[in-house]
C-alpha cells in the first residue's frame, strides 16, 4: 500500500491552470489517468506520464505539485461532476417499481462502459484503488459507496416491508453490487473468456437486463427465507 497525503475534495483543483496551458494540463491528466489505471501508482513514473503527454516533466510540478497531487486529480476530477445524491434519487424514487429501480441502478453502474475511453480508465483506476489502496479509497467509501449502500438497504427494506436492515439485507446488497464487478473492472478478461458477452447489439443493455433479473431472484429468495410476501411479480411463491 502506498500512502498519499489527505485527498483533495473533489471540487478543489490542485492549482489553477494558466489559460494558455489548459490543453497541456488536460493531456497530462489524461495520460496520467490511463497509465495509473493500467499500471498503478507505484509502477507509473512522472517521466513516463510527461513523455506520453508530450510535455516537460516540470509541468507536472506546476499544475499538480507532485506525483501524489497528479494522482489525486486523476482519481477525483473525472468524477467531480457526478453528484452521488442525484444518482441515488434517480433510482431510489418510491414511485418506481422494484424492477424499474434496479434497472436504473444497474444502468447507471454500467454507464461508463458506453462512455469515453477516459471514463473507462477512470472506472478501472477506481477498481485498482480498491485492490491496491493509496489512501484515496477511504474518500471513495465515505463520499460515494457508503451513501449508495445505505440507500440500497433502504430500497430493499421498503420493498420487503422491513422497518430496519439487518445482516441479511447487508449481505444481499453486497451480492447485488458485486455481480457487475468483473464487467466494470476487467472488461479485457471478459473479452477473452466470454467474448460473446461484449458482441452484438447493446451488450451493456443486455447485461443490465440480466443483472436486474438476477437481483430480483436474490430479493425473492430473501423474502421466501423470511416468510414474507415476495415483492417480485410473476414468480411462484
């Protein structure tokens, strides 16, 4: 584990960029995101980042302070416009059916797979940070993951008619969130092992539909285990 200094807030840049150097900063940030996501913090040198960006290595010091500052910006800035509470509100609407809520949740979770290459690098970097933490993972847990998990506990409890979540609900939500991890974190491996999953029309849409079905099955079984009415329509009791 490589420890970094306390992470910058998502909306606080390391240093204001000069107007004539904005493109240079963006190139450095883009190449840093790519290389950090592919190789990790420890194995990526500032010289390699500068060479890939076609910039002088001193530009890293000017715009980001040091390697740690560059890593923090690469980790935080691409997601800084993403409002976690707005995402949660989008799928945790009490007016939605359970199936509709899960469809919105998984669609948002897999959306980066259909977005730009930089967003895919960003997602991979977040997965790498989870497995090989530098200290920024705690920031991710507190500001993104904890609110999402708490909202999912509430969603499942609401549809099961439970007043409070317990260990069983926590395990259920962990399973629901764990199902798409390989698709998100290791698409290259998925392409090698199961190439058909990424071929044909709308591979992400198909993945979302299956994830919703699997999650509904898990919730239905949880209701059965507890002797509760199933919130999943169209299944045998």
